[in-house]
């Protein structure tokens, strides 16, 4: 069935991710920010966590979210393609009416169309897809740790 996230205040990290899994997002234009601030406190974004952004927002917005931890106001989020409209419950009801959303889920194919649209994300969320990505991530982290150890050994040997 079609879903709409009504963002009435801050939506950071997992809150923003959850809203991205909805078909439409409406944000309060007067208060709140949306943000992926993992870069600011050194947390990794796993493939299943970030792929939905890659599939739903333009590349410059994705970069600003992931690599800059940019805080988007309602207007910025609308301009960046993160949300579909600004407002509250009235805006959500208007979107439902204008896009005839109540009728869309009745054909029985809505869910399958969403799976196909967001194939990459659905693949990551399967048990098999998650295991593959988790193994890749662990290998990259191990390699990164080895590189850091090599650099530290070079620094020590210079002393």
C-alpha cells in the first residue's frame, strides 16, 4: 500500500532513513532539519542504510547528506528532492487527493512495482544480500586497519 511520512520536526540518521522508505515525504516548513550526521561522529552507513538515498535523491543531495552531514531545512529538503511537499496533515491529505493515492494500492501490484523500482535496496535487505555486504564491509575495515598499522610502524621507525 502507498505510504506517506509526515516529518513534523527533526529527522536525523535513522529517523530520516525510515522516512525515505515511505513513498512520499512531507515536512514541516517552519521547524526541524533532516540530516545524516554519521560523518560527524564517525559511524559507518552500511549499504542497506544508504542505498535508499542513492535510489531516491539526486547525486549532489546524496553527497551533501553522506559526506557533509548537511542539515536540510524544509525548503532545502524540498529543493534537494528529499521531501515531496512542505506542510502538515493538510498537505498530506492534499497529496493523497491530488495523486489519487487511495486508489493506487487497490490493483494488487503496488508492492511489486516498489520492489522493482528499488531493486538495489531490496537486495541489500534480504538475508543473503545483507550477509554479502557485511562480509565486504568487514574486509574493507580490516584492510583499513592494516594500512593504519603500516603507517604507524613507519612513524615509529623514524623516531
